[in-house]
């Protein structure tokens, strides 16, 4: 019987060495998860049972080879499309309708704008609409739209300023239609860039003329043209707070670029004040912009892919999703750093990174293999000794058999 026991030990140690060798060979494989060999003892059984006190095992067997999904080290790279998972979860990828899961976040964009891995599997996630809003739905291949961002005409200007309450009405009268207003006809001025429907930029100037008792007249001018003929009143109370109804409408903005002309914008001065301090601007934004080309992308910890455009704008292009399983050890290894769903793993739990049991993403980084070479080499020595010990038990049994054969 010792022959069978020793032989089972040799087979088990050999398989364990195979597993260790596979771990070592993949020590530099991004996203690789090491495997461990689990053994079980073997006993003979009889229909009439056997006395528990004299049972002798008949060897060992490999019970299972299971993968260890603990976190690997995260290493920065220079590629913005390299993504590491910090925590639980798997990237969800697909090819020709076949869905697989991976911890290898080395991605690239193919000629069609799809984000793919080295095996051509497409990274999946939630799409974004034309305005950049993420649409949580059934995950699909993420598409990077490289078309130009269309221009947007300015419709709203949001500005906060302080008009000096110590200002007095200028002695000289305002000249309607002047292209270069005399500084002696107004107290303060500022300008803001606005865009027409074709994305051409224009400079809109605002001139403020004090009228006394918290009252001001505002005149406008576009690109150094004629100033507005009718002033827009802006009023404040005795506490210096704005009392004019907002927003103000600035109409009659005429351009000669072939864009919509004339056009108007809403000027919101909410929060503006009239205090006894120098004129100043503390807030200024507008909602228009020129056309722009995609110049780069960034990926947030929440998986949102954001496009950066040459006109300074940003827009969401999609969101990477992650999947987790009740029993990750039940996944089926498919090779190429991919795993497949199985009845033992349970169904995938899909969601945005950072939600539920799913980890966060780190862009510009990869997760290294979780193989500890030192530990694997020590395990290799241990299994080598196990192999030698089982070979020795076979040798000893052979010597005993030789002794029996030689009895006379």
C-alpha cells in the first residue's frame, strides 16, 4: 500500500509545483492573481465499515486549485488609459457578445473610438448623452466621441461687482452712439467675452454712470461699435444691496460674422453691491464657447471618463462600471487575464466604482500581480522536499519488498 501512498504524494507535490511555477511565471503580469493548491487526504471505504482505530489513509489528492484575489500593488504609469482597481471588483469587457471580467486595466482606444484591452475586448460602462449626463442603463461598450465640440452662443452672463457709493454724477453728459466713450462721461467700466452662434468671440463692454441716491445707468457696447442709446437702470437700497429685478436683458447685439444677428443675452448681477469702496469685479462667468477638438481624456475615481477640449471645455463621455461576485473563487479562468462567470461564482453585481462593495479606480496606474516571489520560492523548496520525501517512502517500500523476495 505504501507504493500507492507515495505515488499519490508524488502526484500532489508535482501539481503543487506546477501551480507555483505558474505563479512565478506570471509575477510580472499586470492584474494577475496567484493560485494556491489545496490538498485532501484519501481513505479506503468498505461496505461493512472499518474500525476507526485502525484506519490508515491511502494517500493524498489535490482537492482544489483556488485563486487568491487579494489586492496587488498599484504602480503609476504615463498612460492616462491605464486604470487600476483599488478594492474589490473586476472590469467588465466583451467581445462579439461574450462577456468576461478582468483586473488588468491596460487599455487603449481603437480606430473606431472603442476602449479595448490587448486582446481586443471592449471595456463596458454607462454611456453619456450629448450634454454629458451619464445614463445608467445596461452596460455597453464605451465609445469615445472624437468629433468637434459644437460652438454655443452666449445666452447668460453671471457677474458680481461693487459700484463705489462715493461716486458722483459725471459733469459731462453721456454721448449716445459713441464708439470711444469719453472717460469723463462715466464712472466705471468692465468687459466680458461673449460668443455668437458660430463660436466667434466678441468683447462686450459695460459702462456705469452714477445717477445719485443709489441709482446707476448702464450702457453697453460690442466690439468697439456704437454704444447703446437707451441706458439700463441699476438700483441699490440704503444698505448697498441690489434692488433691480434680475436678470437684465441686453438686446440688439449685432455681429457681421454670418452668425445669428442681432442676438441678446441675460445679464445677472445678483449679489452685486454699492459700498463705499473702489469699483471691482468679484465674479464673472458666461455660458458660451467656441468650437473645440478633443485634446485628451481623464478618468475619475468614480469611473467617469471626461473629455478635455481645445476651447477649455470638458464633457463627460461615459462611465466605467465594475462587477463583483458573491464567490470570486468560483470564476472560471479563461486565460489572457480574463475570468468568466460560472454557477459557483454567482451572478455579477454591476455598478459604478465606489458604490456597494466595488472599489475605486486610479487612472494612470496599473495593479501589479499579487505574487510574492519570496513566498513562492519558499513554497517551491517545501514542495521539492515533499516530492523527495514521497520518493523516499517508495524507495523504502521497495527495499522491504526486496527483503521479502530474498527470504529462503
